[in-house]
C-alpha cells in the first residue's frame, strides 16, 4: 500500500490482509484498490461491464484487464491449496462453474484464478460492512496510468514474458513524478513482500484515491452497476 501520511508525504507498507490494511488507515480514508469489486451472477462476453468499457482504452496494454467470472465461480473452491496438483484441480472446478454461469460459456484464466482469494476477502468485507462501500473503490493500474497520462495508454509494458521491463517501469515513474511524487521515493527498492511493479501500481492507486476524494475521478460505467449483494460495480480512475 502507498498512502499519504498526515504530513502529506507518501509512505509505503505491506499488509497481509485487506482488513489489516484498513486498520492502518484513518477511519475516513478513501482507498483505491487494484481488485475487482462487485461480482455478477452471470458473466457476459468480456467479463463485467467495467472491464468491457475500459479495455478498449488501453490499446496494446488491454490484456492487463482480466475478465472476472461469476460470484459462484469465485467461491467454487475456498480451500487452502497445499500442492500444485490441488491448485490446478481447484482451477478446473472453478472453470467448470464459470462455464455454467457465463454467456457465452467461458472458463477462468489462470491470472484471474490467482487473485480469487483476495477477491473473496474484499467481497465478504463489503457485504458485511456496507459502510465501506463509500470509502473503498475499485481501480486498475493500467487504466489509472492511462488517465494520468492524459487519456493515452502507456507505450511500454511493465513486464515482458513475466520479467520486469526497466523501460516500462521508468516510463511510469516519470509519469508519477509529474503528478507530485518525488523521484527518490519512486526509485527506492520496494519493501519486502512487494514486487517493483506492484509498488508503482500502488503509487498510481494513491493518485486515483486523491482524484476520488476530490470528486475528479471518472467512473466506468457511470452510474455504477450494482451486484446481487448491493455492492457497486465500477472502475474509477
């Protein structure tokens, strides 16, 4: 997480859960999170409405926007996986549920499946604590960079074949520096437990949280959709 301190300076920290992250913030803090919020009962082509709206904005970067399946698929298997075989079997089960709850039928990508546990954590929290729905908002790093870059997608990827792309990272540091970050803060090594690209993504999320707090954020779609639990479904940047 990257947050503003009471003195206005950015600070970075790593938290083991979203509950712990919220506990480290003031009770009225606005949070922009790189995680899907709001799950459909039936998933359509291209995923949820927000994903379909923002993907065309990103040009060559649009593959970074995953299609999120139905709530039933996300909750198909909530066990902890102790072996690679168990992980792959759980992925197959989730894909089978996703196929049965999507039109046209579609399974679950490995990338989306990898964040299911985090999706469930936030989903459960917002369902049980509806007051958080006015403070915790979904965003997306590449869409955030697009917005901060004047509506132009980043020219270079952050990663190439799973490896960090130094030129793409530098492109994003330069952009964030134009939006008020000190370059020395952006150039520091990420804290233990966080990857270098995750650190820059978190810095972008703080910039979007500021836009939301000031009433400047764009909302896709606008007005937001609402899922079966009453949770708003939209990406804000």
